[in-house]
């Protein structure tokens, strides 16, 4: 058994972990930063790349009036009034500083249209995975940080109710790491854990499972073992629009492409396996997930034409239609009957659905069947018919992309126990947190929360030395998870 000592141990190599490690190091702490997979990134490499910030220079340059109070209102509304006010306040109070901090560390942003219908344009986009990649380059240059991949945290070590380190497996070698200040759990959610999903969200057992492949709920389990509280577990929801990459097979393959596309928010319609529209496509994708689940086989097709394909944006993964087409995830046909045949829709049904949709737009300017008036609710853009060949179909389904629930924390990202009392020496950041999102989430707030909570946790860890402890009086747990 190897023994190690550091000021701060950060577990989990996604965006939250990188922000925590760098901020703790900036505060003068010596940091051991570990990731259990072969390389860093986790879900942050798969995420669409949008950050919800308000009052930025990019917004001002486009004449967009936005600020902390409006952002706060939107976060609370998106969460159905169930978000922890203290965590929302912490997000809002630190978001502009975090935006500037990310830019100072090499993250480049552009301002795009929010993928949340009706939201102000505050989603600051990056290329997929670009933020965590830029921060990892910064980590490599920081002398106070030691980074190790293939380093799985197995159990937290405690003494007298205080977390004093962790037991790790680093490259197959059992290692005890004692911390002078704190352990930061940034290990992500549990979207890849069949057992935990069956426990907390059995209704989503048939959904595709995406997110980082290491998102097995390790941190949640370890923290639970030392008494950590949990919150928002009942609000786990699927996301509509994830590629069924093995279509016409409906199951999820072991190498399933984690591709989420929103052609519907650029003018596409969606139909079920019978060629029938079943919703106003401008609705929020979380709402659409429930409707999709009730369709035959739980699958839908986003149908669009050349005009929508022309709006493809390679810098935004959710709008990279050409990239998805090149991967074989989008099907193409010269006419609607052939497209319908390719996706197994009964003869002429797809054409009939689109003829009705186009006629409504031509005669009344809106969709009479479901009341749709714009590509995305509140966007102000006019709807256009699906009438310009070639035509495209994107077979998609629901997926649990992230869990957005978990440990109970306060505004300093200190983990609280089941009685609401602080567990000394234990902090958390990123997707493992509960309490912030509530019932749902505002687009762009997941990545921004990871960055903001990571920085807060890093500051708390660096500025909060614990009482003197000796490594000889540890309560070491069983090393197996």
C-alpha cells in the first residue's frame, strides 16, 4: 500500500474537476487531481458546449439586455420553483467572474441562440469539448497540480466524522491519499449505472444511456457511506433527440454515438413510426421526451429539408447536421415517399403529414394541428414549409444524458449530511450536486454550473485548512466498490 499526502484531492477529470483543481492551486494549495478513466474529460467532452452566462460583453455587443436578476428568475422558473435558492444565488453571484476566468484560461466563446425555447440569447457556445481541453492544457502547466489518469477513488477515509483523504487505485496500485484540507468530489452523475437508474428512475429503464462512460455514481456512493444527504433524486428526466445510431435496430449498442440534434428548433417536424406528428416541436426537449416515450417503440424521426440542412453549424454539436449526416446518423432521400420507405413509415403517410403541415403554414402562417408558430418557442423566426429537396430523417429516441441530482451541499459546495450538517473535509462540484436544477434545467446551465461550482469548491478547499490530523488514526474502508 502506497501512501501519499496533498493539500487537496480532486476526484473526477471533467470540467468541474478541472475548475476545482486550478482554482485550489491558484489559492496556493497543492493538488492531486485524479480521473479513473484512461483520459480526462468525461461528460464534458460530449456536452454540447453551451454555457449560460448573463451580462457579458458578447451580449452587450449584440444589444442584448440581460443581467443577474433575469438569469435568476429564469433559473428558478426552469427548476419549477424547486431549486435551492442558496445555490441559485451562488451561481448568479459567480457566473460573470467565472466567464472571465474561463476566457483567461484559453476558453473561447461565441454567442448563439439558446436551445431552450423562449429563453434570451445567453448560451455562450464553445466547440464540443473545447473548454475542458483548454483547461487541461492549463493543468499541465500548473506546478502545484499532479494529474493522474487510471486513478479510481474507491472509498473516503474519515476520522472523527471528518473526511481526511481517500483510498485510491492508481494504475492498479492501492494508494492511501491523506489530505491536509479537503477532498473534492467531481465524479459526475450516474447515467451509466443500470442499478442506480433502476433505484431512482425505474421509468427510464428503457431509455438510452449516454454521458461519460465513467458516470457510474461512484462519488454518490462514497459520500453516502459517510452520511451525505441527497436531493432532487425524483426529478431525473430523459432528454429527447438522441441518435438511434443502430437504426433500424432499436437497442443501444456498446459504442453508441452520443449525438444530440435539434433540427426541430431550426424548422424540422417530428413524426412517430406511423408517420403521425404528435407534438408542437417548439416545446422544450425535456417535455418532448415524455411524449416520445409514449410513441410506438419510443422512437421518433426529425424530418427536414435542404433549407434546414443549410443551417448546419459545425461549431455547435446540437446543430451539426452535416456532421451527423457524414456519420450516417441522418438519412437522405430525393422525395418524401422514398424517405418514408427508408424509415419504415407506411406508404404515403409521411408525405400526407407534411402536405397538411405545409398547407397550414401557407394558409394561416402557423400550424393548426398543434399550434406551432415558430421553429423554437419565442424565437421570433417565421416557420417555413418542408418543401425543398433533398429531404432528411434523423431517427432519435430518449436518453438519460445526465442525472442532475445528488449530494446536498451549501453555497460553499460543502457536502451536508442527512441532517443538513456539514461533513468537514468534503466538497462537491458538477453533476454530482443536487439542489441546483430542481425539476428541470435551463439550457447552458449544466456546463456553467460545473465551472462555477468547481471554482467555488476549489476556493473553499484552498481557503479552509482543517484541524491537525495524523494519518495513523484513519478508518480505512473496504477497497472494493
